[in-house]
C-alpha cells in the first residue's frame, strides 16, 4: 500500500459531498485511528470528537455536521466487537497480507465497515461498501480503495448473502444478467 494518508487531513479531491452519516463514518475512522496509534481511551476520544470536531471549525477549516449517535455507535461498536471483527476481516485478506500488516488507518476503515455490515442490518450492504470506499478515497490515492471494496464485498457476501441473492433474482426477473 503506497497511498499517502494523513488521518487528520483527508486528501483534497473531488469527492461527492457526504451526508451526516458519511461524515460520522469519516470521523469514526479518524477516532479509531487515533485510539490505535495514540492509545487514547474510548471515552476520551468520543468526548474530544463530539466537543471539538464534529461540526466545528478547526484551524480555519469547517468540519461538517455529523450524525453524532451514528459516530458513537460505530466507534463504540468497533471497540466492543474488535475481537470478533479482526479475525473475520483477516479471513477476507490474502495469507501473505494479514491484518496486522495493514496500515492503521486502513485497518480502522475495514473495522468500521465490517462493524456496520455485522450490526447495522438496516443499512444495505452495498451502501456500506460504497460509503467506506469513499472514506478510503478521502485518504488514499492508490490501491487502498480497491482493497476496501474487495474485503468488504467478500465479508458482505458472507454476512448478508441474501441481499445479493435478492439482487440476482431481481435481475433475472427484469431480463438482465
């Protein structure tokens, strides 16, 4: 993975504007990264983000409003489920590229997306995958968004195969396929 990533400052690219949940996802990835790299406790990171980042101005840059509850659910959920999520993500990676070798920021993206696939059945898998590809594109320029797509798609087929089977059935009925 060779893309340059600064979790504090997403890359300045033309990316479609995020809705409040999209902003919450981006902030959750940043918070998880901060916890992983800096060892910050969960409560401190959530407090910092909700008090000083979400929807606030920092160093002249205005952060967009986020769905604060969505942000908290993702960060707390990833921390709570990490012992299950990490081995699950590992199964979607190649043997020569284990999760521990993955960049911390990319790990945070995969954990967040995996958490939502596992716990947020009210959100279609394809939406979750697309949202986290966008998060990856905000930080990385090279192969990382493709890796996020591949891993989350593989996990989504394992966790929510019925959603994809339903798409296949609809395609056959419509004459596509």
